[in-house]
C-alpha cells in the first residue's frame, strides 16, 4: 500500500536528505506520518504474515536440516530466517511456560489431596510407640533414631495445617543434648523445611517448584555460553567463539522445541512414545549438526558429541543443584 510522498526531502526519522522514496541512511519511507485506520490494519497483517513466514521457514529448516541455519547465518544469509537469539527466546519461553503449567496441576492435586486429610492414627501410634521403646532402652546410640521419629510424628500431626509453628520443631531440638542436635547441612535442611512448611503449609512443595522453574531460564543464560565453550574446546581452529554461540542457540532451540512437542503430545493426546527416545533423538541431531557445520567425519562427530554431552550433562546437574539450593535457602 503506497502513499504519496512528502514534499520535504528531510527524513523525519534521522534528519538526512532523502533523494527517493526511502531514506538511504535509515530506510524509512518518506511519507506523511499520519495513517488511516485501514493503513494501521494493513501494516499489522503485513508484519504478522512476514513474521509468520519467517518463523515457519526457520522452524522447518531447524528441524529437517541439522546445522543448516547455523551455516546460513555464518555465511551471511540471514534475511529469510529469524535471528537466533529471537528464536531461542520465543521457543524457550513457550517451553518453560508450558512445562510450568503442566506440572503445576500435578502439585496442586497433591496439595489439595493433603488439605483436610485425616491423620493416619495407626501410623502415629506406631511411631510414638517406637519413640517410647527407644527412650526406655536408654541407649545413647538411639538418640538420632528418636529425633528422626519425632520429626516424622510432627510432620504427620501438622499435615495440612497452614499455621504450624516453627517453634514446634525447635522445641524438639531443645529436648536433645547439644551434641545430638542436628547441625551442619542436616540442621540447615531441617530448619529451612520447617520454616517453609510453617509459612506455606501444604503449598510449600508447589511454591518451591514454581520458584525453581522461574529461575531455570536465568540459569540457561549461563549454560548457553558454557555449551559454546565446550564447542570451542573441541573445535579450536577455523571458528570464532561467536560462531559456536550461534550453534548453541540453534541447538538449544531445537532441543526445547522437541521437548515442548513431546510434553504437549503427552498432555493433550496421551502419546508417550517419544518420551522414551527424546534424549536419543536430540543426541542424533547433535551429531548430525556437528558434522554438517564443522565438516568432520561421522565417527569424529559422534565421539565429540559424546564428550560434549557428558560434560554438558554434568554442568546442567551442577547448575540445577545450585539453583535448587538457592531457591530452597532463600524462599
């Protein structure tokens, strides 16, 4: 939809002299800034279909041709495709949102089933009997077992109670001699769990999970460059670190896309076939992408993919453990 050009030859956007329809400096069309409602609708659908065509072209080549998008980007062919960063943010956003929503129902059902549930009287009686028996034996070595049983009794007695007090846990610890009170990591975990249960009740596990899922995308911005660093380690010649970063963005976009489809198939259609093979599929994709981008033999690409996967898997476990610890300690 073309409109009449402005009489003035000064670009409204950058102030440069315009010699034709478009500014040679910034590319803006030299026309009147006011638009009709019909023109607004035209630009909306034009931009949407432009993004739509780019998106599906990018996704098609990402899935069908491993490593192709990385090669195209590094060779300068970029207009037809979404930028790697934009694609990663879009796909990872959908993945983590869907993952959080799908698992939120599971935690909600567990919490709702616990709220107002009658205490298991037989279990409580059995635990109390065990505590009494151990106390009567008078064996100092049984103090740890007694403490553990007392915590189990307290958890059962306060199950589903929102206003359970942290002081109840503290009172149990005070009954023990200082040498037998939990300390170090054990004491930290017990105290944090007691405070969390006192504050959030049966919703504590769900809130922990939601906070954990909220922080994982932030951790990925550390894992993405780390994966690129592993690539740099195994492919030291002929590529800049930024080249490996582009590969990392494309590979993670593909991994999140496949996992997203797998989760949706399971949730909506109850198809769980791909769940058993998703890791293998992603690994095969990695081997193929490495071979196509870095031009190594299939055997060398396979073994490099194995070592990269091992290193990266350990890195993921460490980062997730750190994130989980931070969430648990600060919630």
